DNA sequence: ATTAAAAATGCACTTTCGTTGCATTTGATA
DNA sequence: TATCAAATGCAACGAAAGTGCATTTTTAAT
C-alpha cells in the first residue's frame, strides 16, 4: 500500500486513489491489459481517466505500451530498473491467437539488429503470434 | 500491362480494371501504403472496394499486411516467390517517426527466435521505429 | 485553517479506421 | 444472348483513440 505510493512518487506521479488501484490491477495481472479490460474492472471510473492514467504511467516509465498486432493497445508494468531501452530492456511479446492474451517474455530480449546506412533506431517492437503455453496443451 | 493481368490470374485473382490500377499503384510506391493513401490516390473509387481489394490481394499472396505500430494497417507487395513464411520470407519493417513512412527492409530477414517450452510460433512481426535514411540527413 | 493555484477526474463529443449487409453493376460462361 | 457469379458502390455501424471543457480534488502558500 504505502510502498505503491512511494513508488509512484519516485516516478513523479501523484499517488491518487485511482492510480493506486490501477497500479495494483496491473501488478496482479500476469498478462498485458487493454484499456477496455481496466474499464471493465473499474466500472465506476471514467474511461478518460483510465486512458490518461495509462498515458501518465507510460510517460513516467511505469508501464510500457504494447502493440501486439490486434490493433488494440495493451499495457504492462515495466520491469524493475527498466528504461525501455533497446538492447537492454526491450523484450519479446507473445500474442496467443487462441486465448487472445498477450504476455511479456521479459527474459527474451530483442536481438541486435543491423540497419542499413542512414537509419537510426529509437525503438524496436518484436511480437510473435501463435499458440501460448496454456492453449497448446 | 498484360504482364500484370497475367500475374493476377496466376494468383487466382480476376484482373479487373480497378485491381490493375491498385496493383500498379502499389508497385510504383517504394513504401508501405495505408488504405487511406490509396483512397486519396483514387478519389473515384469507393473505400470498400479498395479495402476488399487489399484483402483479396493479401489472401492470395500478392501483398502482405504490415502492422507498424501506428495502429493503421499498411500494405506492400510481396517479394517474388514469397510465401510469407517465418524464417524464410518475413522481414524487418522500419517506421520513420519523422516522415511517418514505413518501408520493407526485405534483405533483413527476421532472426530465429527461441520461445519457451509450450509456445508455438505462427507469425512474427518485427518493427524498428526511428529515423529513416531520407530524414536523417 | 483558509484560500488560491494546479492537477486530476468526469462528461460529452468527435474522428478515424475497420468492417459488414445489401443493392447494383460488371464480367465470364454456357 | 441469357444466366450466374463475382466485383463494386452505398450506407451504415462499432470499436477505439483522442480532445475540450467543466468540475472536483489535491497541494501549497499565506
């Protein structure tokens, strides 16, 4: 409880009640969540608030946004000490076409990529689509 | 002209006037295009027709759809003899955050990815975001 | 403690994109 | 030339992202 408040403050995000709840929700989820998922979990809160909370979290390095190819943005908590940097922090995401869930495979970092002359990489997104461990049995 | 008709027929796609035009448009573009781009180029045609043409092209291995992380689907002609298969055909895409264009780096195939036990890969999407060659000068 | 300022939240609304159903037209085939 | 299937055009819908503004809450200063 108090840890979360402290954590948010460290990240320069005001620890409002709503934000603490959203943080908790993200923390208990082991998969990436869409705005709609949070909306359903917090029926009382307005979508805009949730939307802006996620944006704030993203801007302050608390969550990373995941584009899993479904066209719907997903969000997941960043790892400890993550700066969302290529080579160091960025990891593989897996989207299951059966259960439709997206997971962070944080131990699978993104391989180094050689770009042609003149190209500058700022961000890399690697998504594998297929059948996840739960659904493949 | 006649080559295109033949090509489309080979791919089991009826070479209608509209489809030939769209094919030509894609062929002359060196970047991936969005539905909206084609819409603007062919003001006379209906969006639905363009949309369905792209779908038809995609289903018949003429174009591949690209998810570049902008949330807007892009399309580009497949390489010759492409079957859109992992390890063989799938390549890197680069999205420029300056000019907003997405290019196929077809010579950069997607590296082999080891997944955890139980995961089955069906498709892989690798997008690098940054500054492209044209914009970095 | 009170108040002023700033930030967060809620509400209404808009835009864009993807998508579908259905009527109409075009094109291939018998 | 008649017939049937495929392609096209039109209208509309739904989901999701995003914005402007009014209101409430929180912080900070007096």
